[in-house]
C-alpha cells in the first residue's frame, strides 16, 4: 500500500485515483492502482482535428479588438475548470476569444452564444468558427447586445463581457436574472479602462451575492480582467 500525507488543504494527485480514506490526515492508495493511473496520465497523441485546430489558432490573424493569446488561454481554462455548460460572450470581434471558449465548452458538453454588433466582424467570426469546426458549440448572434440580452432565455453559468465598457453595468443588470448560482462573469480591460466601468464595479462590490477580483492573465497588453463569482 502507498500512503500519501495530505496537508489541511485537499491536494489532487494524479496517483490518487481509487482512494481509501485512512484518517482525516491520510489517504491510502493501492500501489498497483497508482501505477496504472500514472500510466493512464500520460498525454494521448493529438488527434488530426486537434492538430488542425492548434495550427488554425497559431495562424489566426488577430485584430486590436481581439483578446490576446494569454487572455484567450485564460478564458479557455476558466470555462474548463468551472465546468460551465452555457456561456455568453458580449463582443465577439472576429472570434479569437470565442473559439478558445468554444473549444472548452465542447469539452464540457456545453455551448457558447456570442453577440456581435458589426456585421463584417460577425461574418469573419462565423468563418473562424467554421475553420475550427466548432459550429455545434458556438452560436453567433448579430445585433446590439442591449437589445439581444432581454430576449435571451434560460440560464447561463459563464459570461465574458468585452464590448462597450461603459455599458457593462447595463449588460450585467440585464443578465443577472439569468445567472445561475456559481456562475463566473469575466470583464475585459478592467485596468486600462477601469474608469469607464466604475459603476459596474461598484454595483458588483455592493452586492453580497458576488465576489470579484481584478487580475492580469498576461503581460501582452498591460491590462487585466475582472473575475466575478456568483455565490447564490
């Protein structure tokens, strides 16, 4: 038997597949099972589709309105680790952030709806979604988000706000009844354009149902994101 010492915080170990709890401070793992799990943890070879998607992302011609590679990777990670199933993006541009999030929603068995007001941007985003073969996981809605949001139905557990910053509070107020407990809301440009969304930040800070932190996921643009969690 292989015994692992745990700290007060629970640490997830690749060896800890079938765990038998020994005491509040120990877990016991059969050595054979641990060896099997370590072998299973070896990364599988990338499929042809995965390789094609990776190449597509590498060759993506980003615009100034698109998220940076580091921020897009952060969004994908947040969707995956939150287990989100129904997401909404406000401000698609040409879809660089959307394809990263859609990639994660596909893995979660979920779906992303993204709203873009500019018809040319929306069409470019559709082409990029098709290039990634993510049409089943991403829907692009063309229109003004302030008019689209009131027409949305069902609940969302992930939201990315990256459109008109001074309208973030309006987006949030329109979406709040649709947000599930445990939902994650991320707002871009929370450092450089903070003055344009102070009313939004203040509304979130004063609401006891939400926690918020502002962080920088990458140094590409010297900016950051507000990450908000809905408690209940």
